[in-house]
């Protein structure tokens, strides 16, 4: 990383990336940098910017990691993750939306039938139909295998869904979803199955406003005897949890990269602030203690970037890099919290003012240590890989 240059035509964050990747990132950055007005309006009013989903897909989000034969771009893990860094740097709500839509597309691509791909994946990749993914319930968070939503088999061969999912991103703005439910609670995790459900099936969504990522919704999704046909099973009956795990490495990498984007935005804002604001007749940048804060932000950001990119390269090389993706998620998300806290400190009171960029970065950074596995669950995953014993059960 060049320490002397700011955001130039060839950003130092793009060093060591090949020209094809830089070209993809350049298009994405150009689009994202034009979202200032819609960002401010949506953050203020907590509005989901549905109108930007199609252009996001056009510049490579969501379609990126999907194989070409399914209508995607066939990007590498590294390229897809770097795109998420761009999104996180610009607007974490966009990164969150892109992450969920990508997960839904990946699961449909991996396990969907020809009919399911044509009904859900093709319109999703065109930006015509949006999807959500639901595993979490109030009593089944980190322990997803404890989920209680029931899928009762009907004599017709279909299923009746009953239960309630919680914290489901963008369910209120979407047309369909993938929901995990158990066909037989006595089977434990082996009863858990993935189903495709559509709004017209009759599920109900209830929004619960949350602190971070204000331009996405967080919803309960209620199933009160919602009936679906047998063609709505995604993948195999009883294999829903393992299907969900197929998206786990990419999901964790995406969050990690988005966190580096937040950290980079904190660094950019802090450099700008300390080189323009004066106190005691000098620029803040001239005080050693202020320099230390900015240097800590820059060092953490650089280290976190290297970690998510090395994990992505391992996945691209075909290595089962589960522990490395957990390390990236753990380090990058905790670093984003640490860096955003420092950025607020660098800014003083203005950094806590509602509507200020750093205030948004601080709130959005705080989100990242919880979804896609909390920091504690990542630690336990890494501990198991390193030491050969599970500290969970
Ligand atoms: C912004 C956001 C978006 C989300 N979007 C979705 C979505 O689209 N779809 C979806 O299905 N879910 C979603 N979630 C839910 C998310 O996956 C859960 O919040 C997460 O799995 C943690 O579950 P929990 O919140 O119930 O916390 P809990 O599991 O109750 O954990 C509470 C605390 O206890 C700790 N803890 C729990 N078990 C252990 C243990 N064995 N050892 C040590 N510590 C432990 C946790 O680390 C945490 O600190 C979202 C969450 C957020 C915040």
C-alpha cells in the first residue's frame, strides 16, 4: 500500500489485483460514488432503495459469483469479495442487500431444479424478483439447528409451514424467500429442509427497526399454516442445513470485505478531517496523539484487507478454507468496530452528529460482529480447527 497517495485513478487498495478485477471494481465504484443523494435520503427515512438493485446487478453484484451457465459472471471469490469491499466503503446497507441476494442466488444455483432456476434465479439475476433467506428464530440464533418452524407433510405431497422467523433481512421488500423448517423434529438437524416460498403463499412480514444498516429492513416472517407444493423443496428433504452451509464461506468473506470497506471509509474521512481542522493554531494532523489514532486505523485496515484476500485466494485455489474464512470474519468485523470507534474519536463531536458519515460508519460497523456467525461462534470454529475439539457441544 502506498502511504502517500490518496484515492487516485489506481487506488492503492487495488495494488496486486489484475487488470480485469480493477476494471470490474472501477465500474462498481463509479456507480456507487453517484449514490450520495439517495444514500442520505434513505438513511434518514429508513427507506429501502429498490430502484438501485438492478444497476447494482448490472455492475457485477449478485451475478458475480454465479456460474455463467446459470446466468452469472463466474467471478472468482477474490473478485466477488473485492466488490463487497467497494460496497462497504460506499454504503453498508447496499453491501448487506447484495450479500443476501447473492446468498439466495448461490443456493438456487447450487440446488435448484431447472424449473426453480427459471422461476426464481433468472428473475433474481435480472433484478425483477428479490429474495430473502431465513434460518434464525427468536430461540434459535447461534444454535440454528434448534429451529422449530414446522413443515408438516400433507397427503397431497405438499407441506404446511407453521412458525416464525426473526431478523430476516429485506423480507418485507422481497417477492420470495428460502426458509428452513423441520419436517420431523425428532430427526434433529437431519429433519431440517429448505423451502421456496412466495409472497402470494400468504406468509406475513413484520418490520422491526434496527440501529445499523438503516436502508435495509429487519423482519419477522410469520407462517400460519402456509401450504406449498412438493416442487417447493429446495435440494433434498433433510439436507437444508448442509445446503445453507454451502454459502457460509462466501457469506463470511463478503461480510469481512464489507468491513474493510467501512474501515477504509473511516480512514479516508479521518485523513481529510485531521488535515483540514485546526485546534491550538495547528492542524490536528500535527499532533502526535492524533497521528497515532490515524495510523492505528490505517494499520488495522491494511491487515484486515490482507486477511480476507488471502482467504479468498485459498477458496479460489480449491482449499476448504473454513477456518481461514472464520478468521477473516472475526478479525475484519472486530477491526471495523475498533476502527470506527477511533474515527469517531478523531472527529470529536461532529463524528457523533446524526447524518455525519462517521456516525453512520460507526453504527454500520457495529452490525458486522453478529450476523453470519457472531465473533464468539467464529472463535469456536477456529478453536475446533486448531485444537480438534468442539467447545460448543
Ligand atoms: C443485521 C442483521 C441481519 C440479519 N439477517 C438475517 C437473515 O437475513 N436471515 C437469518 O436467518 N438471520 C439473520 N440474522 C440473524 C443472525 O444470524 C443472528 O443474529 C445470529 O446468528 C446470532 O443469533 P442471536 O442474535 O439469536 O444471538 P445468540 O445466539 O442469542 O447469542 C447471544 C450472545 O451469546 C453468544 N453465544 C451464543 N452461543 C454461544 C456459545 N456456545 N459460546 C459462546 N458464546 C455464545 C453469542 O456470540 C452472542 O454474543 C441477522 C442479524 C442481524 C444483526
